[in-house]
């Protein structure tokens, strides 16, 4: 009996102890019972390697942000290309040619203080540009052109009225290996130093005045290509071999009728490639750039060329 009572007491004590362990500790705060957790919050401690990686990530982000800001600033500061930039640094052999889109006037100065016009040239006629004054990165409304018949050799035109192109005055697009091509090149180059010489019917001076046929004869004879010394445009139109317009090469000749009523040959010019000619012209004016020794497009006048001849040979 004693053993049974003792066993019962032990069992009762075990049950009470288990309940006490499972029951949360209650703290009294005034009349409110506050439950306190017996669990402790674990403390997180980073290793040295983890700390270094975290710092490096922060530094990398800061560097990237700084780089992006620098790039943005550089783009803002970067200048846009000027409208004449592609013509900078060209060798002297390359002439920049302005071809008129419509009647274009040349002025002594550009801008609002341009003053009185000192020359003019019509659609598909050309004038040589002079960009020695230009600054890279700038946009220009007025461009300087070469005026050989003026004391200061310069004038200004509105850029919007012309189209700019380049002519290679050393080869005119021809290979220099061929002897015939070298003659063609010499023919094309002949009149370049005399750009601006006025047109004069019957004239034979490269500085005082000359007409179209005399200019052409002298260019060919200077290159060793013999043509009649007194040949008119009409006589020259029967020299050499007839070709089509599509077969023209620098150094060939083109012939124009007098006018729309008189279709007989009345004018001649020398082809210099890429649709350009050089001639001594007088039907639009005798003074440069309206006339005289100048560069033009084939279709600078109406009616246009009707006859094409290869006088040099192949």
C-alpha cells in the first residue's frame, strides 16, 4: 500500500513538472499580463570575405553610375558635324564645285551686309569654292567662292542655292597608265589656270578673251592632238569618231546647236567627267561666272548638246 501511494506521488510530480516546462512564463505589468518569449534571437555576424564582397558591390555600383554621368556629359559637350566638314583636309587636286540649282547671285560679302551683287550664274552652271576661311564643326549659310576676275579673288553665295561636288583635277577619273588617257587629262587641265577669262568672239587670248573653238583647239594641240588650227565649232564636230553621250570620257568633245530654231552647230565644249564640261561660253554673258572660261554641267543650256566626238582615240 505504501509503495502504491509513493508511486502515485511520483507520477503526479512528473506530470506537474512537464506542464510547468511547457507553460510560458508570464510577466505582470500593472493589470496587464505580458507574455515573454523564452527564445533568444540569433545574432548575425558577417565573415570578412562577405563584408569585402558587399563593399566591392557598393563601389562597383557607384563607379558605374559615375561613368554613366560622365558619358552623358560628354555627349552633351560633343559638337555636331558642320555642314562643310567633309570637305576639310582634301588635297589641292580636288576642286569643290558649287552647281547652281537656280539663278544664283555672288556677293562681295555674305550675310546681311552682303552689299551689291558682283556676279551671277544660272541653273547647272558652276563656280569653284574656296573654304580656306571655314571652321570645322560650324554650319554655314553663306560660302566663299573663287572669283578670279575680281581684285580680292573672292565672293559669297547662299549655300541653299547650290549643290556641292568634287572634281579630281589630277586624273579626272582616268587611269594614268595609258598614253591616250594622259593626253585626255592634259586636255582637261589646260583651261583650269585660266578660269574666269572672259568670252570674246574671235578672241585668242587665254587672259584677255577667247571663244569656244579657239579654246578647244588650243587645249587639244597643247596635248599633242592635232586638229585644224583654224577650225570652228562646226569643223571640230567632224573631227575624230562619233560616239554616244553614254560613251563620253574625260577629254572628249560635245557640240551644241546655235539655238532651238537654228540646229546647226554653234558651240563646243570639253568633257571633264561626271557630267561636267569646261568651255569658253558667251551666250549667257561674257564675264565670269555668267560666261567666259568656266565649268558647267552638260545640260547647262537649252538646247543641250546634240553631238559627241572622240578626237583623242582609245
